[in-house]
């Protein structure tokens, strides 16, 4: 296991240990929207990297999908298997997603892609493409350049900052997001504001971008 992976596992284990259900128990608005799109396209199976403690996986399971959750944090998975009994969870990094047997109709990925540097972001997207069925779909949600933390902290790469010790974040422009998914056929790209409860820090509004796309038929 490389140093970065060890550091990330340690970072998220600590966050989930200290914060519990950090973002509350309600799923993201984007999960509701992705479910609507997936159902219209007869999607049956969904893989969710960065599953956390299951607040989004549980929604997909209750909506009738076969769900696989992938999560780096041991502490998060301990909570997830109690919170969401329908989903099968794997303790893996996002970059190990292609080691899971089988293919999936869709991938739903919420606020994970922006936690990597460019090389790893592109590799992760490539691996998600690899595990999709030929007519598969992807729905990714990321931080936008409209986030209040954009530009704050140590700059690691273009539009990528270490806004919290041990955690980097990339802030996507619309064009940037399109370029990341240029090996997919983009169906829809948009923005969505989402309020999150950060416990003692109070409520916070995230300014997110999302992309919905299909696997390209070569």
C-alpha cells in the first residue's frame, strides 16, 4: 500500500471516528436525481465508490437497485453495515474499484473525485469506465469553483488546494469536468447547491457540479 493511500485511510478513519455520521443521515439531493435518471434507463445494478457510512447507498437499495459500496475507511464501513443492511460493502480504495468482480449498469460517485490529484482522477474515471456494462452510465458529483474554499490553502495543482491538513480538494469548472469525461458521451452537465449539517460548525452550503454520461460505444 502506498504512502498516500495509508494517509488517506488514516485521515478518513479519524474523521469518522471523531465525527460519526459527519453529514447526517439524509442522502444527497443528487442521489435522488440520479435514481430518477437511472430508473428511466432501466438500470438494475449500481456501484458507489466513496460510500462512507451508507447514507446514499441506503437510498439506492431502498429504490430497488442492487448496490455495491466501496469505502476506504474501516470506521465508516462499521457504521455502514449497521445503517444499510441491503448493500454489500468492500473495504477498498477508489483506485481498486476494478478489482471487484462483475460489471455494473451504473456508477454513482458523490464528492469523491475531487479528492485526488489529476493523474489519479483520470485513472479513477478510467477504472469506473472499465467496470461498466457496455450500455452503462455514470453520475459524478464534485466540488465546483464556486465553493467558498476555492483558492484557500496550499495550492497543489491547478485549481487544487489543501484546504484542510491532510486533505486536498480540486474545484471543477464546467469545461474541466467535460474534459475529465471526454471518453464518455456526456448526456447532461449541471450545478446543484446542497446544504449539509456539519455538526457544531452548523449548516453549510456546497456549490456542486454534476455530470451524467453514458459509456461510449466504440
